[in-house]
C-alpha cells in the first residue's frame, strides 16, 4: 500500500516537473513571438500617449490645452478633431515622462506595463493557489503579450495596463480588509479614465465607507492639482468636446461597449462613414447598463456576508468596462484579473464536486474567451474596408468577426453573473488553509 502511494507521489512530482518545463518553454516561445510586433509598435506615433504627453507639457508651461488657443499652442490641434479626449486628470500620470520625447516615453511606459502585468498575474495566482504559480504566471504573461491587442496597446501608448494594475491592488487590499488602500487604488484609476468609478459603487453597496472616502480623496487631490494650472473652465471645455468625439468614434467597429454594440444595430458596420450618436441607441444602452448594474448590485448585496467578494469584485470590473461609453481592444488587459478569479472559482467548484458539470461548461466558455484573444484585432477592420469597397463576398465574414470582437467581454460578464449567483453556497468558499484573511465587508 505504501509502495503504491509512493509511486503515485513520484508520478505527481514527474507530471508537475513536466508541466513547469512545458509552461516555461511555451511562455518563452510566446514572448519571443511578441518581440517583433512590439518593437514595431513602439516605433509608431503612439497617438494616445502623444495627446497626454502634449497635455502634460502644457501643464508644466501653465497652458490650458482644452481651450481652442491652448490646443494650438500645445500642438494638440494638429492631432485632429479628437485632440485630447481624456479628462484633465489623465495627464497627471504622464508628468514624469514629459521631459522625454514621445517614443522614449512610450518605451518606458511599455516596460512599466509589462512589469505591473507580471506582478499582477504572479501575485493573483499565488493568492488564488494556482498550480505552479511562478511557471503558470510566466506562461500567462507570454500569452497576453503575444496577443495583438497588446501590440495595439503598446502602439497607441495606453494606460489600460496601469488601470488593470490599480484594479488588482484594490482587490488585493480589499480582500485583506485594507479598505483605505483599496480606495486609493480605485480613486487613482478613476483619474486615468472615469469608468473605474463603477467598481466604487460595489463598495458603496457594501457600506465600506473608508474605501469610498479614500477614492474620493485621491481623485479630488489630483483633480485639484491639475485644475490649479488648467483652470476650472478646462472641465467645461473637456465636457463640450465629448459630443463631437462620440459622434466620430461611437459607431467604430472597434467599440466593444454595450453602447457601441447597440449603435452597430442602428448603423451597421458594413455601411460606410461614421455614425453620429443616436438617441435611441443611447437610451437602450442606458437602460441595459442600469439593469445590469442593478442585477450585479443585488447579487453582490446577497453575498455581502459570505465569501463571494472575489467574484463580485471581478463582476464589477468587467461591468465597468462594458458599460463605458466605449471599450477598445486594449481594454482586454483589464480582464486579466477577472479571468484569473473566475478560473480559480470554477476550478474549485469542479474539484470539490459541487456543481461539477456546470463548472466544466462555464470553464469551457471561459477558455473560449481566452483563446479568442489570439484572433488578430486587425482582421475585422480589414474586412470592413473590403466590404465598403464593394467586395460583398466578405460581408458575412465581416459580421462574424464583428461578433467575435465584442463577444468576449459580454460572455465574461454573463459567466461572472452566474458564478456570483453561486457564491451563497459553501462550494465557493475559499480554502481555509491559504493564509488569506477573510474579506471584511464593513468599514
């Protein structure tokens, strides 16, 4: 009997070693694959970073770049009608890079993004007790960096990776009861883009007031520092620009938000030219988003006294992305944390033989979401251009790739809604031997 147990143990050790070698080799292969496109992307114009970079330089010179005269003086007018569509607080984070040229600044930002992504994946896998967390984190890092949405992320010089990291810090702190740190992280994320504010609603519903107050404090502090130079009028000028920018970009085939998808129903992507924002699409999008927010809040409230915080948090992270005005491909990096949380949740439900069949089905859908990231994000745009040139043979393929473009976020949202519904059962309780503090749900 002891010999059989020993043989079984040796087999497990051998399989574990083979997995580590496999993960290391495949992760390295993906990383090598990612080098050429990343290098080419970093040599590009980095349009998004350039806008924030010029805005940061305007701040240092005491110029308001949101005014017509300031846009010309700062060079933003040369970027076209969009100029800088980000709020005045976004460029706060680019101030340390303002002394560098845009290409160098983008390279620095890319390395920071990679480092933060590695920390996020590695720590999350350790906390959630993924098998061989170091090797698995290396594998996941290589996979994400090899996806075309990350090439796009680096090419335009985006902050989505930093926002995703702040989401991770907020989750890690909140589940340890460190609500002030969680609020500081989420408040900082809100200064980059406004949509992370949806996650703060979760803390409001759970009455974790310290997190809410900390988020508001850090946001107001950064907003005050930027407003001191740009002037209060810059916020009104920023808001006035959002309508024309939305008319230009809302109907883009790249827009994966609920609002964007509904806009495509009224103005199909196979039809040429941008579509102005339609009131009917906006009204439906608001109703759908409000309904999803209400449903998610109800599920989170039901599990406030259980161990369902992880899944509730992941749900609100995805909800914040898809209910935003627009959701671009590079936002997919924000889904890394929710996917890791959901993967661990489903694996635990299957392993403990609680709803194993349902867990297996949901895991298959989750894997399909991850695999879909390997599809090039350029294909749909190329098909759109082909159809609009009159090549009708690509019409069906265009709409299939359009569907593939926005489905991952919506599917992930549905999977998390189902998983959140499960969290009132003992099947999803975190293992008691992990050393992780039980989440604190009250301030």
